[in-house]
C-alpha cells in the first residue's frame, strides 16, 4: 500500500511538472530527451567555440575573421545541400545520428593536429571553420528531428522548451570552462567537447530507435508533388511587397550580429592579460561571459520574453534590439562609456535579445504568408539570405580594413584599430537605424496583408500592435475601395478585438454606406457602450435606411437608462416602417409602464395578425427582442402554422430568444425540413447549453432520419461550449460508421481548432491513435471476411453484392482514417496524400504514400501504409493480423462472425449478409436474426424476412402477425404477401394501432437453422 502511495505521489508530481511547462503526458519523454540532446551538444559546441576563438585570435588575430565569415557563407550554403543529399541515401533516423557523429568525429583529428607543430596553424583555422559548420548542422539536426517527433500542434508547446537547451548550455559551459581549462588544458578542451557531443549523439540514437515510427524507413525520394493547388503560388502584389522587407529584416539581423561579433573580438584581442597566454585569457573570459549571459537569457526566455511580446506587440518587441544597439553604439562613440565596455554591452545585449525576443518574434513575421509558400520563404531566408548576408558582411569588413590601411599608411597599428573600431560602431548604429526602418515598413505591410486576406480567413494576429492595426483598419474604411473588402475589415476587427470594436467603428459610422453602418451597429450591439452613444445619435437624426434607424434606436436605449419613453411612442404609428415600429414596440415592452406596455402589446398584436407578410415578420422579430411575451404567446401556435415560410423561420428565432421551453420541440422539428433547417439551426445554437440534452437525444435516436441526426450533431458543434464538446467527444468514442464520420468532420470544422484541441486535451494523442487502431482492426475483420468468402469459394450474385459492400466499408474506414490523421498532422499534408491515393494512378499513389511516410509517426504507421498501398487483400490481411488474431474459417462460420459485428456494419452490407445466407442456405443464430429483425432500416428487415422464409418457415409464421403494422410500407407489404403465401389470416395480428418504430418481437428461440421445406 505504501509503495502504491509513493508511486501515486510521483505520478502526481510528474503530472504537475508537465502541466507547469504546458506539456501533455505523452509528450514528456520525447521533449526531455530532445532537451537533453540539445543541451549536451550545445555545451560541447560552446566549449569548442570559446577554446577555438582563443586559439584563433592568438594565432591569426581578429583581422582574419572576415575570411572566416566569407568562407562560412559558402560552407553554410553547401552544408544544406549535404544534409539534403544524406537524407536521400540514408533513412532519416540514421541520417540525423550520422550528422551528430559527423560533428564530433573531426574533433579527435583536430586534437592530433594541434599537437603537431607543422600543421597546428592550419588546424586552428579549420577548427574555426568547423565550429561555424557544426552550429549550422546542429540547428538543422535539432529542428528536423523535432519536426519528425512532434506534429505541428505539439511543437508549439515543446519547441520553446527544447530551444532553451542552448540557454542552459550557456550557463553550464560558461562557468565550467575556466575550471576545465585549468584541469585539462586549453587544447584538451577539444576532446571534452567531442565527448559531450558524443553523449548528445547517443541520446539522439536512442530517440531514433525508441520512436522509429516517427521517421520514414526509406531514404527520402524526390517528390514531384502535384500539389500546385496546395504549395505553388507566385509572389505578387502585396505578398511581394511584404516579402522584400521580410528578407531585409533577417539579412540586417545577421549582418549586425557579425559586425558586433567582429568588433567585440577585435577589442577582446587588445585586452591581453599580463602573465597569461592570449588564448587561455580569451577562452576564460568568454566562458564567464557566456555563463552570465546564459543566466540572463534563461530568465528572459522563461519569465519576460513572452509576456513582453504580449504586452507591447511583435513589432515593438522587434524594435527593442536595434534600438538598444543604436543607443549603446552612440554612447560608445561619444566616449560616455569606455570603448571596450561599450562593446561588451553591445555584445551582451545583442546575444540576449537575439536569442529571446528576435527568436520569439521571427516566426510570427511569416504568419501573413499563405501556408502554400510559407515554408519555401522560410527556407530561402535561412538557407540563402542569411549565408549571403554573412559573406557580404565579411567582404565589407575586409574592404573597410583595406581602405583604412590605404588612407592611413603612417598610422600605428593601434591607431588604425581604434579608427576601424569607431567606423564599425558607426556602421552598427546606421544598420540599426536601417533595421528599425525595415521593422516599421514590415508593420504597415503586415497589417495591410492581413486585412486584404481577411476574406480568406487567415487571422494570425494575436501578437499584433493593436494601435497600428486599428489605424490600418481606419485607413482602409475611410479610403475608397470595394465594399466587400471593408466588410472583411470589420469582420477581422471583431475577431481580433471584439471588446473595443466601437473605438474604431463609432467615429466612422456617419461616413459609411448603409450596409456597412448596419454591420457596424450589429457588431457594436453585442457589447453596448454609452461612450459611443453620441455617434449613434447622428444616425437617428439622419438615418440612411430603416434598418439602420431601428438598430440605432436599440443601441441608444440599451446604453442610456434615463431616456423618456414617450420619445418612442411616435414610432408606434401604423405609417412607420414595420422594422422601426417593431423595434420601438419591443423597447417599450422592456422599459415602459403598464399603460405604455399595453399600447406596445397592441401594436405587436396588430402586426402579428396583419395580412402583410412583412408586418408579421417584423412583429415576430420584435417578439424576440422583448423581455417577455405577455399575452402575445397565444399567437405562437398559429404563427408556427403560418403560410409564410419567412414568418415561421422568424418565429423559430423568437422561441430561442425568449427561451420559450414549451416550444423547443418545434425547433427540433425544424431540422426535418430543408426550408426551416437553417433557421432552426441558428435558434438551437442560440440556446447554448440549454438544448444540449435534447439535441443529444435526437442525434442518438437511430430511428430518426440520418440527415436530421447529422444536423443535430452539427448544432452541437456550432454551440461549441465545453459541455457540447464533451458530448461530441464522448459519442466519438462510443459511435461507429457514419455517426463517427459525421462527428469527426464537425470537430475538425470547429473554429480556432477548438474541436481538435478538445479531442487532444480529453483523449490525448494516445486516444486518437487508439481510434486509428480501431479502424484498422475493423478493416482487418473485413479483409478476413473477403479472404474467406472469395469468389473461388462462394459464388453467386448475393456473394458478389456482399463483397462489393465490404469494399465500400473499407473505403469508409479509410475516409475515417484520414479524418483522424487530421487531428495529429497538418491538414495540407493529409489532404494532399488523400487526393493522390484516391486518384488510382500508380505514380500518384506512390506520391501519396511518400507524403504519409514522411508525415506519420504513429506506432501503426507501417500497417497504415501497407493498407493504403496497392497490395492484394491477402497481403493487407497479413499486415493487419499484427493487430488481431486471424484464423481461417469456413464461409458459413465467417458470415456468422461478420453478423456478430453488426453494430459496426452499415445497413446495406448487413442486408447482404442475410441475402447470402438465404441463397447459400447457411444458418444464422436466433439472436442475430431477431436483433436484425428489429433493425431501423426497412430493407434490412426485408432481407431478414426473406432469409426466414427459406430458413425457418415455422418461426416466420409466428413472427409475421407481429410485424403487420411495420412502419415501412414496403416491409408491411412484404409481410402481407408472405402471410398470404403461408395461408395466415389478418385475425392473427394484434389490433391495428399507429405504426411503431420497430416490431415488438419476443425472444424467440425457435430459429435454430434451416428446416426441410
């Protein structure tokens, strides 16, 4: 008992830790292993960097660094090609381990080279180049491995933790390096770096073996994907205008980093300590510097960075680094701070903000780009723009040094170094100002691009500077342009900042078109605010339409408590437009005295009984806006039968608005008819949690039409509350077939991926994988049936029909598989794979399997790929047998086994089972027969009766009188025909009553098998 308590305590502690860092239980192990790999490898790289920089400056001096930058640009670009080539010849899980080992292996040779005087200088130069190359390879390895181990939704939670490994490595390596140098010597630090990187490679090897399903087995082939609709879009118009400053942002960031790094190391070289070698002094100083920097970086990343970005916005956060660089640079130029310490401050601030704020804001800048081109642009920025900027910065530094040497030939080396330092600091200031300008351009075009794409629904603006965003909205609404674009702007504003839409829309109301005024007032009425009453009053004085006047009156009376109710009475006149008259009447019924309410009630009574359709419609809408119906509820039954469809639909909204529970069944009946379905859906959704139980009862009733049940599930999805989501997910687990497919589609379509996140929060990744395995096991049973009922063993039309129906079941299961995959992986990838696989063309199917092979990471990945491939049914069955035990059965036994799974079968395959049993004269159990005789589908009951006609006429004779009142007219006709054939009289039947949903059959045990006929 004590042991269990301890385990329970440990489990609770582990769960609490995971919740604290925003991880789900199934993500914990992978995340911490990746964090350990990245931390250990980064410690080794940081040790290598500090020792290599010290050796390089001691051997070559800072003036040689530009050559490293230029060479590093070429190496950085070529390593990307190397990595890509390696993936083509090795499976990815082996390629990442090979790269990790490749980073560590040359360090052993470098240690040997340092010991040989003849090649020591070359070794130091190569070490400096390899250090830059290792950083590139490590970043590639980490990002690619993380992308394989985690899907797009998981990586948002896990990657910030993984990426903070380098910050922890800064602290560990920084404070341990001076002691390490003292203990093993500077040159032997290379061996220690190799050992740490080797440990990281071992963890990566363990990860690749433990999570083999996350990696494709085969080397990556070149995909000639026909995903033009998904991925290929040319940059043009606003996209091109945004992409250019986006490239400039990252190019300037890289160039500034190199300039600060070069000048910092140049000044560090000048600070040679007495009585100590330059290399050891620089390495020790860099170690302590990185240690202190790492502490600040960790604190910034974990406690400040995200909160600061959320508070000030992405673009203000992006301006902090260039602004600080400009300020510190100017302080250094004016000698208010010693030049060396000014450069230390520059380096410290640059490193601190680069790896926290800029790393956090950088990905957000790609949000406005369409999904189809976003990854390509990111690859171009990281793989082309940044290496090019490195080379250009190196050339610029070399040119500056050459110019200084040419124009100052007589100056001493120290004087030339000081002048170069001032020039480079001035360049840092100027580039920082340029960076600020680029961020300012990005902000305006970022918001403009979002506004222009609002109609397409790409709203990734949670971190946008609200003041700048609202200014852009105002400019768009004030300028001439398409009304559709302005409508999209208002929709975008209401999604981003619904609490303060009035701040933007109220001052613009007078100048908007009537349609936009109406849309704006409808949005403002969701949260009425007295602050904007004066703007709305102008619309009452000069209304542009009756709808606008009605909305303006409602807004004013909802935001002002002391208005004179008598000012509304003139609007009750019969000459006033019914839209305004109905609104005035509903407002008076809310806030008037007894006499005033009576007058308003009479006005609405006349409207509800008016012969004009528009009068009745507006009267119904006014009922929905009143606080209570009083005596007007007497008119609801007649209005529900009104000849006007628009009146009936308006009344459905009234029932929901007034929470008139007595008429909730009318809302549910509205789902049965196409003409009232949309209105009934809106009304049901408006009732929110109050209607959930009734909707669930309707959706669960298998005797209701499938279309009605589907719309009941859809209404739950549109309600979207926690309770509705719980109900949908609970039924997702328990349901099967069409119901499960409908629920999956509804959950996937819920806004802001709330359905997807709800499923993952409640079921977890393992729960979705379990549902996928269920589908695969079901497919296994179907393939087992197909294998035992092959056309060689069972012939005839009925057998052919059953085999065709079973293949349809497999197709349905595959559809559900793809829907389930969308809960774990990007929609685009799964959609492209499904499109290619369904084409039936061999090359396209291979492409679809390739996409899935590089996307899936579930344990049953190999089974899924095999089932979707062009294998025979027997081969697929052999693969699926890993999930269930398959035994060859006789055709009759297999059919009985299939009927046992009747709850998982759709209606037609189940009917085919009975037709085949009848034609082949195979016995089915009494329990199976009676259960299917109660089936809600008439054609299934027809098939069972036809089977009984041959299998057990005696039992049929006893059952037929009980089914003479079957609700399906075809079944009832079949029953009468069979009774006539068997010589049975209607007097044997029970008294005629209203048709029941299913026959009231006894637990009849006389159906044991076929009788002699």
